[in-house]
C-alpha cells in the first residue's frame, strides 16, 4: 500500500506504522535492509517526514523555538562571497570581498 500524502501528525504516524509493518513482514523498508529494528524505525521516521515535506530538525526545533524565529532562520542563507550568513535577497554587506570563482 502506498504511503499517504499529508502533513498532519496522524498521517505521518500512519505512514511510520505502515513502513514498520512492511519491515516486520519482509525484513526490509523499500529496497534497503536495516540491520536492526531500531535502525528500521529511524529510517521509517525519516521516510515518513520526507514524504510530508518536513524534517526531524524542524520537529525538534519547533519545540524549543517560536515559529517566527524558525521562519527567520530558514530565510537566512550562506554567502559564497564572504562566508557569513545573510537574509535571502539582501546584498552582501562586505563589498570589499571579491567573489569566489
């Protein structure tokens, strides 16, 4: 049975249980064969979160950081010119550095 699409916790949980059921029956998740039940569970969580378009770090960070701060952190990007982190769409405030080629 294919995985369900959606971002709710219930759908993600259903997908994890479906993947774990597949591991218990066939001994593999998709094409991989995790060596232990713990590794299979971690892989099932990663696959289910990826299907939902989320990441485990987003789940963990949302417990400790407000949503506004999390969105601001996602707006920041690494600058290839100076090596610092800047907000997306703004110019590098260090114009004296030359572009890396």
